[in-house]
C-alpha cells in the first residue's frame, strides 16, 4: 500500500461504524434493484416460455376477428387443399378450487410438427385422450401440486359449468412453460368451453418467404385473418410493460437514495479528514493522487457493499417474484412462475449500477479533496466561510434545475424525459437544502433558547454555523425521506381516485356474472334465459347488460365492452372529453363509440377521430364521440351499444347483468330473490352485491400495490441507514467543538443534551424539508410517470399520515442515531479530544 492508502486505511479502521453503515446502505440499494430485476425477469421469462409452449413452432395462425371463433370445417378444407403442417387449437381457462389454469385443446395427430415437446410425452396417451371423453393430461409438477395421479378424477369449473374430468396422463418431462397447463383433446375442450364446432385458431408452419395472403387466398371466410405468431406474443407482452417499468423506477429510486448515502459518507470522510489530506499535500501528494484515492475508496465501498447486496437481492427477489406474479394474475393473465431465474447479466447489471452510483456520488467529494489547499485544510473557519458564500449560488442553481425539470415534462411524451425531469428536481432541491437549514437555524434559535436555555440556542445556531457539514447531511436525509413521501402520496392518491371511481361507476345494486373464467376473446358468458328470469322479478326495476370481448382493430387487438344500459346506467360515466348531452344520444343510436381515457392516451385518439374495427362483415369505421374515465383496464376499452355490436358481429349472448332494484327493496332481499330465480339453471351463476364488488376490487388494488409498499419499506430502510450514518459521522466529527464546550464549563449532561437536541433538530429539518420535495416527486409520479405508463389521470390526495410519518421517521431515527455519540461526547475527556498530533 502507498503512504496515502495506508493513511486512509488506518482512518477507516478508527471509524468502523461509519463505513459499516455506508456498506449496509449500498447493499440495500443494490439489493432492491437486483430483486426487482430478478422478479421482473423471472415473470417475463415464465410468460415467454408459456407462450412458446402453447405456440410451439408455428410461424402463423388463422384466427377470428371477433369472439365467435372459426368454423372447424375451415381446418378440414385446409388439410384437403394440402396446406400443411396445420393444427387446430381451442384454448381457454378453467378454475379448480378458486385457482385459474390455462386449458389447451389439441388434436394429437396433427401436433408433431408444432409442439413436439408436448407430443413426445403425449404419444403414449394420445389414444386415451382421443378415445375417452372428459380426459386431460397434466404436468408432473401440477399433478403433485393438486395431489393427483393418473386415473384420478378432477372437478373443474368451465363455461359449461362444473365438470368432472379424468387424469388420463401425467407429463413426466414437460418442457419449460408447461407447468400450469392442462391439456385435453380438442373435442373435450370444445365441450368444456361451449365451443362445439368452433376453433380459436389454426396454427400453421408456412415456408420461409411465403406470402400468407396469397397462399390462403380463397380459404379465409369473412371475419378471419392471418397473423404472424410473434405479433400476438408482442401484444401480450405490451400489457405488462408499464407495470414492469414502474417497478424498475421504484428500484432505481432506492438506488438513488443509496447513491446519496455514498455521497454523504464520502463527503463527510473528506470534510473530517481535511487536516489529514492537507498534511499529505504538504508531504508531496498531488491533487490527482488525492482525486484518484477518493474514487478508489468509492469503488471499494461499492464492491464491498455490492456483493452482499447481490445475495440480499436474491433473497428479496424470491418474495417479490410471488408478488409480481400475483399482480399479473390479478390484472392481466394467468401466469405460473415456479422459481427465480437468476441471470449472470442481471447480477452484473446490479453490481454495475452500484459502482456507477458510487462513482457519480464520489465526484464531488473527490473534487473537494483534490482542490483543498494545505493551508486551508488546516483551518476550519475558511471552509465555513466558503460554504456560506456558496449558499445563495447553490440555491439559485437549485431553482434553475427544478425549473428545468418542470420545463422538460411537457417537452416530451416519453418516460425517459419524465425520469430525467424527476432527477433534475431531486438534484435541484438538494442544492436548496443548505439555505433551508440556515433559515431554520435562525428561526429556531430564539424559541429553543426560551425552552432549553443556552443549550437550545447553541443547538439551533450550530446547524447554520457548521453548514458545510449539516447541509450535506440534511440534503442526503431529505432526499431519502422524500422518496417515501412521494411514493406514499402517489399510492394514496391512486387508491382514493379508484375508490371514488368505483363509487360512481357501480350504479347497480347487484350484478349477475358467470363463475367460469372467461377466455381472452369471448369473455365470460351467462347461460341462456338469465335475462328473462331476472326481468320478470317484481323486485327488479331494470337491468343493464354488458359483455367484454377482444376484437381486432387498426391499433391491434383492443378490448370492446358491449353495453345495453338501463336508464340509470349513464350516471356512472364521467367524461374527460366530449359532451355527454351530445354523445349519449348518438351512441344509443349506433352512430358512434366511446373510448376510455387509457385507450385515448395509448392510441392518441381524440374526440372526432375514427376507429377502424375488424368485424365479421369486414373492416368498419366508427367515429369517437367521447372519452370517459376508467380504471378497470390499463390498455383501455372501446364502449359500444349492443344493437350496433349485434349488427356487425351477429352475437347476442351477454356476459353480465347490472340489476336495479324496485323502490323499497333491500339489497339483501334483492340478492336472495335473484338467486332463487336462477337456482335451477343447468349452469351456475354468481349474484353479487355492488358493495361486495367494491370491497373485492379494493382488495385487488391493495394486492397490486403490495409490492410498491414493500419497495417503499426497503427505501425507508436505506434512508434509515443513511440517517444513522450521517448523524454518527457528524457528531463524531464535531468532537473537538464539544470538548471546547466542556473546557469552558459545560457539564457532561449538558453536552449530552446538546448533542441529542442537535440530532433531533437535524432529523426535524430533514423531515420538514422532505415534505415539499416529496410532494414534487408525487406530482411527477402521478402526472408524468403513471400517466405515461398507464394513461390514468389521478386526483392528487395528500394524506396527513404520510407527512407526519416522514417527519417522525427522520426525528426518531436521528434521536436513535444520536444516542451513542451523545453518550460518548458526554464522557470524553476534554484534554483528549483537544489534543492534536
């Protein structure tokens, strides 16, 4: 080791707590990034494998543009015309003990070119699946999970109701992605999903370079189309893109807090060791060597903290992957993730981000160390005078950065600009913090002097007097605490907005739906006769019908909600654009459609634009007359009148009823009356009060944001470590000042009280100053990040509890951090602390 390295190494050994806390902060920051990356990557990989398992080697697919599917006679015509390889597929979902599983209906003898990973293990059982109805095959893992063996019976809930199936085969060596899949013969799947005579798609393997439109000319009926397999997979991946981006943003926020912790630690180390650095300079050490040395310290700090951070990230990722999977299942599609997929690239990325944050954070301390002249390094007063001279200029620079951040927001519609704007605001506000600390010290000096006497005045004035140290500490703590404030406000604002939206959207007293899981295109369907029975009840005043289906459009596949409203249904819609008085009559007449706010945002659709939808009668253009508020779909919904839908799709079945009760009828009585009327149907239905739906929806919302709360807690952990590190370094670095006070007559108890009170004031300053920054961050998160990710607009709601929590977090952590320094400073001997070498 060189002379300089040995000197700094010995200094680090004399202050192990400071460096240990810094290492812990870096480890937590890296762990959060790695854990989120691993959870995201594992979920995405499981999704990709499941798509590959279902799609196999198909290059193209024929599918219907609407919910009716394809006539199975089309497959026969294709085979007779020699268009091979081709394979029919029916897919949907079934429910077992409240859990939903994908169901894939295949024709085993056509499958060999497409899904050899399935047919290879199905061949011995193919005859069994074809010859015996109501038979299915499961992977070994799924069979073990459900406690089944070959020959056992399994009851599933599907579109046809509850059905008992026999486990005809166990897939002993399934390919990745088949873990949660149930396989049946295509005829069995058609019966279970009520699609007898219909297919969901026909898979094809076309020669490379072949034109599918030319090859299939004359075969495709109206309402059918040919797609490349990858197009559908990309569309499905887009559903969760914004969700993954937001998780990544949260993890990077935690890393940013960790970066401030590194900056705080290194800057304090430089300030505390100014005499040592000055002595090294007088001995001939150059500025470049000092600069490189501080960067080397940052590298060592990042590596020593990053490696444990990777291990901690693996442990946290195990829990996060389950939360991510549960959220995807709640909001998007059924996904089975059996384990954490650890990629070396993700680990290197996490370590690289930790190193990058450390190097960026170390630039300012390294520059400060390198530019310090030997004579200035031995004098404390010069540093403080320079800090006070720079304070107004730093504040001015901070205002410029904040304004630049706000100015960048409308300049671009991309997420990258939003993140850059957020970063500029954080950096700009941190430059304003020293001025805030100085003002706070002036404001609190007189009140604290009246309460605590000379100790209170010294504690308050000491904040402003030692601005070179307190400014750095409070700035780092402010950024850390503000992250919890911003995320807390965002989540609470979203929850309050969704709660209000559910309150005015669920106008009906109760809803009738199917308990069977709906498929991607046709949605859930009610049995025939439900409308007639419900409409004949004296307890029922009116009902609306609804059905959500997926159709093709010029913007790709979109969700279409078909509605036949009751008179009171219109009150449940809040328009964001367009005139309700003009839009509703035209909508009822079948002249226009309405779109939800997320749909308008993602597809850049405005009132007056035209929307092209692929119907069973070809492509049709529908004008857009209004944009309404909706939080039920991230990608957005097109709202269409039922008469208009039946005209172009020739489908009459409905998926749900919204029932309005007659005056004086209690909801419980209405629910019982509807249940009695529908009790003898061959297929079961669900009758649910609107209040229960609101409660269940909020439970899903809370589950969705559970991972956000976990990340927020991890960020709080990083912030807490930062508070401990900063305050311990600050109080230990001021040991000489406290010794002077002891030498001039202060008792050990007074010094202990002074250190404790000053620590509490630092925490209070950080907590109070974190509130405006947290609100700015929440503003960007709500109006920029979430808006551009999901297309949802929210009403900002600032819960007092989040603000009080932030202040208490900072104050309590500061008090805890000050206990050891206070105890130590009260018992140190003045002569020992004043001694200089």
